[in-house]
């Protein structure tokens, strides 16, 4: 797939940056022909991925960095959220509905990310971190779509 546009943002692992990432990626995604419900789905998926990196990956320690990259292709939007945190020992278990390492959480983050993506992949190594890749098929807007 040919890259049409890309943005990358890195920010500290503080909860206030969940909203920042959510709005920044939604603004970037608005270059595509997104419906309002699709933009809401993108916001939720980004919030869950970034929130997981901060809460689970870095265990709410504010001195780390979360990396978010959004890439626009003719076929749609790819979002990658990465951390260098504790990693996930059992990805299959972590992706089960209602599973969480924090008993105060509902354990639906991966469920939301998966349901709001056309493709999702989670790569993780204990002690080295986690990368969540989500892809959503969305067409290009107007004249740019016809030119490509």
C-alpha cells in the first residue's frame, strides 16, 4: 500500500494525554471520508490503546513515552500505539472480554479496539513493551480520491 500521509506523536505516559491522542488522531483521520460514527470509533480505539499503554504498559508511571503513528493509505487508516513497558505475557488471554490485570477495570479495551477496526494485531514481549496496530477501511475524500 502506498503511503499518502503519516503523522507520529510521542508524549509522556500521563492520563491527560489520552484525550490529546484521541483528538489528534481523529483530526488527522478527518482527511479521509469518515462519517461521524467512524470518527467516534477511531477516538475510542485510540483512547483504549493509549490508556492501556499508560495503565498496563507503564503501570501509571509518568516518566515514560507512548508512541502513536497514524498512516493514511488509499485503502484506509492505520494506527499504531507502542510502549516500552512491561509487555503482555499471554496476548490471547489479555484479549478475552472482561479480562484485566487491574480488578477495578472492565477489561473491554481490546474488545473495543477489535470491534472498531477492520484488522488488529498486537505484538508484545514481556519486559520490552507492546505495539497495537489497528487498520480501518475508509475512503479518501473528493478530488484526491479521484486523482489516486
